[in-house]
C-alpha cells in the first residue's frame, strides 16, 4: 500500500509540474532585479510564449511572441534545456542550466540574422549578415565567470564586406565584458577589442587594413590614427 501511495504521489507531482502555468510560476519568482521581464505570458513552464522587455540598462529591446519549448532529452545529461524562438526576428536559441543549480548559471547558444539586433540599437540596421554565439556560465549579476565565442559571417556594413569575423567573450579584471575579435578575410584584416559595462557604455579599439583600394580610402576617413601606409587605428566609445 505504501509503495502504491508513493507511486501515486510521484505521478501526481510530475503531472502538476508538467502543467504548471508559466504565469503563476513567474509571479512566484523574485525578479525585481532581473534586467529581463516577461508579460502576456501563455502556456506552461515547458511550452509557451510571452512578450520580452529589457529594463534597467541602456539596451532598448522589446518584442512579443517569444516561444519556448523544453527539450526532454537534455535530462539524460542532467541538464534542463529550453529552445527559444522568435519567428519574425529569425532568432533560434537554446538555454541550458544544470539540474542541480537551476538558473544560477546558464549556457546559451544563439543563431540569428544580425537584423534581429535592430530593436536593441538602430545602428544595427546598417549591418547585414548572420551570427552564431555560444556563451557559458552566463549570469547577469556576475561577469567574472563568463566566457563565449561568437562568429559573424557574410558581413556587410558601410560599404565593407567581410567573409567572417570571430570573437571571444571574457571579463576584464575590472569586471567589464570584453570582446576580442579578428577577421578571417583575404582582403580586409581587422583585429581589436570592445569592452562593455552592465549599463551599456562601451569602448572600442581596432587596427584595420585592406588590400581593396576603395575600402582602404574609406578606412582612412574613419581612422583615429594612421599607423603605417594602409594600416589604421579606429577608436570609438559611447552608450548603446
């Protein structure tokens, strides 16, 4: 009888969790400090949709119709994994966390068109291409453990064309997000770094040169300093 009762309770709890409304679960969380907020929530923890808004930062992002679906096979590796999609913005992502440390550290994979970043900053409307990213140990409250890789392909911006740009994400000793990047292109060589704080203020420095004479002329107009013939230093800064 005891075994039957325990089995019934286990099935009942599993069914309760599986059908838990996301709206109720979200309302129970202390999300007052979270930079991302949800509204118009539909469905369960395992499958549903919501509107997403970023707050308390310089980022200006808001979008409806984000969808999520739990990936049950992730349990075989003791992970909790959700697939996130936004059809209109052509975003496909996966967010995973350890089953033993739910939500404390996230691993994120993201594939998208660069135009999906336009709601964050209108400057991205001048850039076309595809990007993929993989971030490990992500936590918005702690930069120190972050690391990741980003790959941009078929970039076009301000008349420049790049086949590929690879970037590595880490944290500086001061606790700033740091992105080190380098192009993989036969015509144009770019190498530099970008630091960003949690409020969205950034500083960028890169060296660039090109065997394309027209591109080289454009670089000369943007250069902060000419390092040598055809090689330039470009430095920028501001707020996103």
